[in-house]
C-alpha cells in the first residue's frame, strides 16, 4: 500500500540507554537491529519479519539537560513538512524541532499538538514510499497494530488532526465514565481504522500518543516484562475481538503498549 498524507509511517524510541533498550525490546518483540548507516549518528533501525518497523536513538546529555525524557514517537507522512509545521503553529501547536533533511531519507519536523502530545511529521524523498511499520489490515507480530491518543481535549484534538491530516471518525465506543473512544481512519475512502482518540485519565499527567505493538502471546510478554525490569501499568485487559492489551513502562522509563492473544 503506497502511503498517503496522514498515514503513520515510522516509529522511534528515544532513550537514555540504547544498548539496554535494544536488549529489552529485542527479547520482547523479536526485533532485529542494524545500524542506519548515518555517518556520525547512533541510529538503529529495527525490523520484524523482514521490513523495518522503526528506529532507536540515544538521548544526548544536551537533550536530557533540555528536558528530553525516554519517549516513543510516531511519524506521520505529510505532503509538505514546512507547510505542515506552519499550520501546526497557527493552530496552537508547537514546533520543537524545525523542518530539516535526513540525507537520502526525507524531510521531517518534531512537533506538539495544542494539547501537548508530541509526534513527527515527515515527507520521504521517495514519491512511492511504502511503509510496513503499521500493519494496516493483516495482523503482524512486531509491527504497530494501533495508534492511540489520550488527550486533555478530545474535541480540540479531533479538529486539529482532522484539519492537518484529514482524519475522520470511523466508529465510537462508549466507555462509560471515561467518555467516548473515537476510532479513526485516514480519510473517508480508506477501508481500515488506524487508531483512536480518548479523554486522558486524570492520573495521566500529560496528553500522550501511545503505540500498540503486536506480540504472539500477551501472557508470555507479561512474564518477560516482569522478569526484565519493566513495569506493567495497566492490563492485560480484553479488548473487542477477543485479544488483550496492556500499557507498560520500559526499564529506561518510556511508556509502551502491546496487543496480542493469550
């Protein structure tokens, strides 16, 4: 599937200990890692069943001194990064890292939405870019299965992302006191959902994007996390379709999420 404006195309972990994080996620999700080949940069690409899924990079001391903390971030493909960055600022968001090129790869910017959730926007240099990072129809172990935003203002976030990327509501699930869980697709013509938005719980300090990666067996994943210095924050809980999901924190402090069968 050739990607279009508004698709999630890559996932990246920024962490304080790249070697430890590589060991943790390699064992948890079966990812294999390789150097990206970018001169003078420690950037590691990870893959599952062949195709690359995302990247891992260490946070420099300068980044940490500036307030950066371990974080998973998604990349959304756009037609024009500079136009997108300007639109984000005009809509009340923030550009944390202005538009710049990765030689041979593409142009990107690191941004925050008006509620404070961060993500990347990117324009690959290849006009026929095909990303398999997100498994859009067929479940694939080690790939992202769902992109979820917990936000302080669901209505505001819906308007912001709808204007910026063309996302539309595909379905809604009533979660009782927690409000509505609004599922999304990238444009009316798409025949699959890629994620959802929800009101963030009061105990969650900030709005946040969370990316659910698929594992073959959720119970084995729980045991692995507990045995390897990770932490289960929530779950596993059964979700529609008979699978189970969980939210966790890796040993370096980055939030992550999993989905799988038991």
